[in-house]
């Protein structure tokens, strides 16, 4: 046994030596010899950190111009020629196909902010880029990267505490939704829908309140469906207390309006069963053919009878059915919708209180879903139509039906509404807010700068750098709004210090006041905290990398 272990150790040592071995020069100094060194590139020490910081700053600079209510949009073209126009940070980075390893970290950073909070995806990347910019200056002065990272961590804790201190609780109820609507309007003001942001914010808040469980402070966003249809204008967007499915009745002569609908939700095909094995039927006489036809007809009549007996007056089927079944359903006054997707089937079952039926024999009255009205809605002069299921028994499911002039506007509007829905959900979960317009960042910057004076070690330089990096958000907001960035920032900063008022931010909308409370510009506390925490974590990770070995040139 001892011999076997010894042989294994020797083999492992040999393998390691083959891949990367340690050699010594004539002065006895070790250096690493890498296998296939000619096909690999190695960057180490300060050079590696500089390369990493440059890559991350380049990605952050792209998003900088998209920040704020006056931020610019980006147009991205996929390899197959599909166009996307967006100013949502997460979407831009997802579509950009960043190849650099450090650049990908920022893509992940934006994605995690999107998954966790749903808003602030641009700000978090801009903040991370600014932190790295400041870190580079400190590294050039000879400060150790670990000390920089520790200083940033200390500053982030102070910024968190400051956010808690300047935050405010705001009360809302199902009768008074105005605070929620104002916060959603802040989110939508930087999007393509900002000309009708009031209506959109109302739809989002009403949708969230319709599915929210206020006792548990919980919102299930899966119950809110955002459906789009090209045509009309953004103003034609509507909120439906029910389900909208992009299908039409299977037969053009079936009734288009059904009052007091009893819905059979089927996941079994409306056709005779097929043998599982390969089969061949020889028909050599007319009688045999007629008998086969009669048997097939009997299957159809039995299925329709089972549906009728259960009391159903609308069939929603996950599978298709052939023309014969369609004709027989029409003859028996049984409207039907076919090829409805699995997610939609589940939503319909949730909303109508019905059960999904996998076999016809299990169909009975208590498994039917109930809805006050089901109608087929046509759009414009096209033959496009959708089924709208309203007044459901369990009206927990709602749909926002988005209209837009073309597909790109439609997709961007959907993304904007998703952000607003996430903000409304976050506020229902935790109704603490901070004021926007860069006011929170300026307040944190002042607090961190003041705390840095009390720190004895070299970390105080990193803390001051963190405070300066926080100023990048109000600077970018002022720049994108066409204001003089440095003058605007210094003016607001001085005003905050003089008045001890943390609500003062950049007047992006040129309303004549810097007080964000008057302008109704709010952001969620958890969103702002998450931004600072994630940005600091990623910057720490990047600063700790001092050796990079890549298969080819590292750029």
C-alpha cells in the first residue's frame, strides 16, 4: 500500500513538472517554465492589474452615456442581423458579446443586479468602472492592491450606514398608490416610454398590487404577463385583469364572445389514439374503409360528449386538432383554442381556478375554470387577433398588453416595464427609499470623506478614492443632461454641506430645483445598497488578480 501511494505521488509530481516546472537562473532565482510557452501569453504583477483595469473601464465607458433620464440609447446588431435598441445596461452588455475575461465580469455584475433588483444595471457598471479608475491612480503611487481593496471595503460599509441614515419610509396602501407610482416614474423616465411614463407607471403599480400578498409582503411576478403586439402606438398599451393569449378561435365561424365561460383546459390531443408501435393497415374493401371511418368518428363524438357532459362551453387545448375534429367542435357549438403554450396553460389554470386535464376520462365539472368573459379581439386592418380572458374566478393573474409601432420599440417597452415592475415589487417587499438624481451618492461621498480623516493607515487614501468614485454617478447624470458636469456637482455638494440636506441632487430635468423630494425622484434603498455592494465586490476581485496566463494574446 505504501509503495502504491509513493508511485502515485511520483506520477502526480511528474505530471505537474511536465505542465509547469520551476527552474533557477545562475543567481539562484527561481522562474517558472510553462509548457507550450510560445502559444501562451503571461501578464503578471502591476502590468496584469493595469490591463484588467483598462478592460473593465472600457466596458464601463460604453454604458456611461446611457445613465439617467437623458441617457442615450445603443443600437446593437446580432450576428444574424437582428437589431436591438436599448439603454438598459444588462441588455446592452448581454448583446455585446464581450470576449475579454475581465469585461465578462462586468457583464455578470450587471446581470446579477438585474436578477436581484431588476433596476440600476447601468449605474452599477459605471460605479465599478469609476472605482477601478481611482484604484489605478493609487496603484501608480505604489499602494498595495490588497490595501486598496480593504480601504474600499471600509468605505462601502460607511456608505451603507449613510444610506440607512438618509433613507425614508413611505407609507402606501391599496387606496393611496401615488408614492409607488412616483418611484416607478423615476425608473421609466430614462426609458423609451418616458413620454407616457405616468400611464405606464400606473399599469405597473396596479398589476403588482393585483397579485401582491400585502400581509406577507410578497409579490409573485410570474403572475404578471407582459404581452406585445406590433401596431398602434405606445399610448394604446392597456392593463387586462386576466390573461391575454396570442391565439384565435380554431374555426372562423365559432362565437367570438363567450359570457360566463366554463373552460376545459386540456393537455391531451383532440384526435384518435395512435398505436405506439409501427403499424400498417390494409384496406381492400369499401366496407372496411367505412368501418374505420365510423370508429374514428366515434372517438371524436365521445370526446365532444365528454366535454359537453362536464358543462364546458370553451375548450383550451395544448395540442392541435385536425380539420375533422375542428368541424365537429363547430357543429356541436363548442368553441376551441388550439396550440396554447405550456406557460400560458398554467397561467390560465391559476387565473380561472381550473385544473389541467391530461385525459378526457378525467374531465368533470369541478375541474373546469371559470371566467366572466372570453373574447377574441382583432387589431387594425390585419387579420391578427388575440384571445382575452377577463373577470377570472381567481383574478390574481394580470396581463399588460403592450402596443408599439415596430418590434424594436415593443421589445424595449417590455424591458422598461419589467424594470418598473421589479421596482414596484421591491417597494412592496421593503418600502424604504432614498432620493435619486445622484443625491444619495453625494451624501455617501461626503460621509466617506469625513470618515477617512479618522483612519490612521494608508486605507484612508483608498477611502477618499472611493468617495471620489461615487461622484462619477452625479457627474455622468449632469453630463448626459447637457449641464456643465463639474460646476453642477460642486454646487450641489456645497449646498448639501451648507444645508445638511441629503435630498439635493442633479436637476437633470431642468425643473429649477435640486430638491429630489419636490421633483418626486425616488430610488429603492435595497437597489442602491446592492449597487454599492456588488460594485465593491467585483472591484476587489479584479484588484486581487496579479497573474494572467492566456492561450493567446491578452487584450
